[in-house]
C-alpha cells in the first residue's frame, strides 16, 4: 500500500513553520525486512487473529455470543507489528472495545478469550465482562474498554505509574480515528508531554468511526499531527504492512524508553467487517472493501514474501493454517461446553 | 467624615481572620490601592488594599490579633483637613450580619423558625468504640485532620501520592494539602492542569497499575467532568475483570454548598455516588472521623469517594492522639443516644441535626442521633436497631429530596422495620431547586434547625 506521506511544513501558516519543525509528523519510518523467523511469527499470529475472529463472527450468528462484538479482521498487522516492538508482560497495552486481536497477540489464552465471548465461567472475567472487558495482569493487558476514548487517560496513567516507579516500561495506548476526537485524548496528550510519560499513542485509523468517515468527522484528518500543539512527535504508518508497523513501533518505543515523553503513531488500517456484528456497513462500497482485501491484505503480503523467498512452501503454510484452525476450533469447542458462571458470581467482585 | 475601614471577608466562607500585620501606621498617608495590612484567613494570607485616600487616623485592632470578625472596624481614615483626634479609639464590634428584609415566605415553605447560624455548638460525642479508654484527645480542625491522614499514609506507603489542581505549590486551594509538597516532594504531590476528566482517568490508570492515588477535586462540582472515569473505569473494573483488576483510589474534595457561590458550585453529590456499586462513599462530619476514615479510604483496595465540606474544614473537634487511628468504613456512629426518636444525618447535615437535638432535649424530647459517616456500604442495621427502640425516624441532609439518602432510608425502614414504626419516616432535605445566590434565598434553599425540630415534633406527635 502506498502510504500517504504526512503533509509537513504547513503552507498556510508560516509563523508555525519553524516552531513546529521539531515535532512535525515525520515521514514514515521505512519498513525493514523481516528475518524468516519474524515473517513466520507474524504470519502465524495474524492468521490466528483472523481465524479466531471469523469463528467469533460465526458463533455470534449462531447466538452463542451476545451483545456487542467488534471484529478485528483486516487490522491484524497493527497489533502484531506493535507487539513485536515491546516486551510482553512488562510493557503495558490498553485499547478500546475492538480488543480480541490485542489479547491474542499478547499471548492470552484463546480458550479464555472465546469463553469470555460466550459468557462462560472460564472466560478471562468469569463471564462477567464480555467481548469488551477482558484483562490480564500477567500479560500487562489492561482491557478492553467500552467507552470511546476513555482508555486514553487510563493508558496515560499506566505510563505515569512506570515513571513513578522509575522503570523503563512503556504503555501502548491504542485508540481509533473516532476516539481521536474526544476531549480527554487531548487532556492526556497535555499531561503526557508535560510530565514526559512513556506512552505510545497508537491511533488505529480504519477510516470509519462506526459509520462516519474520517472526512465527515475530522477537521484535521492527519492524525499523526494531532499532537503538534503539545510538541508530541507523530508519524503515519502503513498499517497493512506488519514490517512498517514494527519499524515505527521500535522507533516510538525507543523514544519513550529513553525518557523523551510520548509518541504518536497514526497507523492506517482498514476493517473488513462492519463496526460491530450488527453493522451492515452501508456507508462504504463493496468495491472499496474488495480492493483493500485484494491489494493490501496484511496476511497475504507476508504469505507472498514467504513463498517468494522460499522461506516456506505451500505445504508449510498449509500446516500452519491447520494448526491455527485447530487452536481456534478447540477454543470454540471449549467456549461452548464451558458452563455458565455460577449464580453466586452475580454478587462477587463488586468490592474487594 | 472619617471613613471606617472594616475587616474584609476574603473568601466565600470566611467569618473571621487574624490581622497579622499593619503596613501603615497612624499618621501615614494612603492612596487608593496601597497595601495597608496583611490578613490571614484559614486558607491564605491576603493583602488588604486601601480603597479611599486619606490619612490613617487610628489603628483600632493591633497586629497579631486573632479571630477578628468580618466587618469589625479595624482602622479609621480621615480626609485632608479633618481632625484625627476626634476619632473614637474603640474598635467597633462587628454589626450583626446585615439582615435584608425577609420576603414573605411562600405558602408552601414550612413555617420555619429563624435559621440558627452555622457555627458549631459544643457537642459531646458518644465514645467511638474503636478508641481505647484513656486516650488523649487534641482539638483539631477537619482541615488539619485530613492533611494529617494523608501525611501519615504517605509516610507509611510509598505508593500513595496526591494529585489535583493547586495541591502542591499553592498548598491546596482550601489548604488541605498544606505542607505535603515540602515533606514528600513534587514526585508525590502533583499539581495538575485544570483537566478533571483527564487526571481522574490518569490516576485511575495508575491505580490499575497498583499505585494508590489520592485525587483531590478542588470541589466535587468539577468532578462532573470526570464522572465517566470515576464510574465506568474506577468503579466497574473489578467486576468486569472477574476480580482480577481493581482501582485502589481515593477521590476527595469539598462537596455540597459552600456559601453564596451559586448553583454550579453548590451541590451535594452524596446520593449520586452512593447509587453506584463498586464505589465506597464516605462523608465525615467530625475531624476524628475525617482522619480515621480517610486513612481507611487510602488503604482500601476499592475506589472511595470521600466527600468533605468547605464549611466544616475550619470546625474543630477532638481527635484521639493515637499512632495509627484508622476507623472502619461502613459503620455509623451513634452521636448521641436517646429513646424517643431516631435522627439520621451525615456530613454537614449533622450541624443542623446536633443543634436540633439539643433544642429538642430542652423540650423534653430525647432523640437518638446517628451519624452515618459512610453512605456506601450503608450501615442500615444501626438505623434499624435504633428505630426498633424509638419507633420514629427523621433524616437530615443538604441534598435534593428526590432519590435522596433519606428516601433510601425510608424505603429500607419500610421493608425491614415496618412493624416497629409508629409514624411515617420524614426527611429534611435541601429544597428541590438549583442553589440561588441571594442570601435570603440561599438560606431558604438549605435545610435548617427549625425544620428538623418541626419534623421530629411531627413524628412524635408533639
């Protein structure tokens, strides 16, 4: 995918030119080639997310999953590339309600995630959270938040805790192009830069805030520049190329670890499905979706490179496919057979 | 004509202050805008500027005088050519607060006796069972008790920090965090920008990571900006995570009406927060409770809403001198035992309740007064036990009547003590209106002692 370069050096505001030069949105960090192991890792992780989400969609259709269910299909390269840039279990991650991919790539158990989706007792939240509310202290994953943008101050607070404890851990705070218009995002930007907090703001720009396109919702559609007035550096990233995400993630995380404060990554991505299961996505054309799938699919990109470089044969990849399908099928099986929470769970975990 | 210079009111709730320093002496010329004195309130030291031009004829209050009432004549200015020697040297007493002619109260308003001023009366507080016999008590303001609680807990646990607007360098908008910056450094006493939604969320995130933030809202009115983070993030995460992750955080600050600050700055959030599962809600009245319960709140693994009151900050109470005085959250205190009627209140409501109970005692009605102290979890058992004895109950609070704490108590008593009730439960609350600014209307909007007395007489059929 040809990445639109951030428009830098504002034409209309000469006075702003020099001052913002240091923090203008940089051109994308070039994607660095992956090793064979990295390509295979990324392929497998992205495939796991896709197959898991397809299964979740299927189970939703069967009435096994209720309520809201936001699928991550199409955006897999974002979390996989970012996760490859951090120390899992030390660095924190926090995101919105479109969170299944973030959990799987953090190494959370697919059985536990799927069982939470079906509202069963072995789910990560004992069935009390659902699709949007799962957490793992072990993996330092802090949800799973249902209020658009609310995870941004929370993630900034996780970064605050890192600084308070004098660790060099970094918090990845994910949010979408829709959340980027919430006021609390800018309250967070201000404090993060003021106090030099180690937080990477990962804006997953999938072009639609539910049904409203970026052009209909955002006065400044270049989200990488949304931190300019606070002096927070930002850049646009091709979110369909996992290598580009990893390279930008490495740079942003290193910036934060070095104590230089927050960093913004606008990762341009695309969701193939509707906003949630109940969204027919009539606000965009079938052609638009099909074009993205055919020309920019993140998994296909890795797959072709693996074959091209003879790092894997068709048979090798089929084997990975089969392994992934088995994990997902087992998770689905587990999540259907696991009992519902005991009724006593209604009254537990309200206060400690 | 000599001009009287009066002790100025320098904050909405100031009733008196210390005249710490004169910057002019008798015979000095002053121009409008000259600083003539420094006055220390309970919140800050303020400079007093001359309004009129002239010569200082007399300084009536010596510097260093404490407890100078607002509107006391402190100096006299004469214009050029006037004779300074003719000026009387006696400091005039503060005139009674100018009583505007009271408008005829609307028919619907209860025929209330003149409201009693808010100054605390001497009360004997029934011994708290948690304080060992023989303990020494020290008179302490609520403000100091809160500060001491925070300081003690910050010494005890390095994960405790305090953040909010003006908490550090300014020493607290209401001086509650005074001295904390000096002792604990800017790493742990953190001035925030004016960004309630942002810092409430940030602090909640820090709590999810295991730190123990104390978030000061300059007043709880501003916490409306942050209520999504308080309820959706702080209160619900423990449940949503199946017990894996919780937020050990205290949100504290002044709540409710101050004085003459109008509708947006005068609101009691007691019943709002007490509605929310996942929160604990503490509303102390005495300094001892403020200290013991704030220490408990900071140690509590749950989000605690700690509702203080600006008017109570300056009130003094006996606080037990103990190394580590922690009170249990969720336990009401019998402020005064009695047998004829149960009066239930909390926070500043207790200022009306205590006076009413004293007045009723003179009239031969022996009321039992319960200070709830915590609104969630609510110690309804203590109320029920009392009502089983008295058969009657009156609740007192400043909040609005609909869905008030009193409404909830009435409902609980109907369910759990119906057979013991000899009269309907009555509630005395703030009036169902936004807080007006005018002094007379503000007085009418708040509950008063007369209303409490009248309600008690109604339920005791006197």
